[in-house]
């Protein structure tokens, strides 16, 4: 560390290498807070807030019929037993499940195996195709805790009971036979 402010012959005298005046010449660490624009109205205050994040939204992992058929053909999914979200997760056909799994009809023309599958949601086209080849789809509601217990039962001493849907739109969805809801049969 060089001694500063000890005369011109020291090389760092008078202004100590800081130059004349200005923000960087003042004491302190000379750094401004992030977002400070020198007194000009910052961009965060120039424009109004817009939009919002829907805290009730569900993020379903998509599962296409074509991908499911490839997994079945490769023997990675056993079709002799009912296929649950746990089986899909363990076979690595889906990753990072947040709210559940939605079955979609992409590549439906390649799907030709009769299966019994339990998912969170399914598109009408996917349901039609699976039933056309002699299979069965059931849409089952999982809350966050129930889904965690279903996917990782080894982390629970006592497996919690499966929760019923409490949201009105969920009750209607899972009670509808067209959607193959599990509450439609009861």
C-alpha cells in the first residue's frame, strides 16, 4: 500500500491519485447501488407495473403418446400392470414433476399398445386414442404432498391419505366422465 497525500514528490500527493472532484474523488467506496442511474429517474420507476404471477397455476409435465410408445417398445415400461406417475418417473420418461403429468396426443398415429394409465390430466385426443386401441385412462388429482408421497414413498414414515380436490374447477374436471376423472365412477 502506497502512502498518499504526502506532497507532489511522493507521486500520490494532493488528490491521492483520485483526480479532481466528482463522485469517484469523494470518500466512501465510490460504488453506487445497483440500479442507481446518477440521479436520473431509474427505469424501474419510469414504467408502471404490469401483469402478475398466478400463484394458483399448475405446471404439468407433458407426456406425448409417441414417446410413451417408444418407451413401451424398448421395454422400459411394463404394460402388464397399470402405469402410474411413479412408474413413469422411475422409467425416466418424465423429469422434474411439479404438479403432475399431462398426457398429450402428439404422435398418436404411432401409438398401438393397450395400456391402463393413471395421470393427472389427459387431452381428449389422447384419451380417444388409448381407448381406441383397447386401453384405459384415469385422471387422478394429486396435491403437492400427495404427489411427493406417491413419487418418493421411502421418505415418509406414514404415507398420507390421498387428498380430494377442493378447487371448484378441479372437482368438476375430475368428476367428469369425458375427462376420465377418477371421481366420475364413485
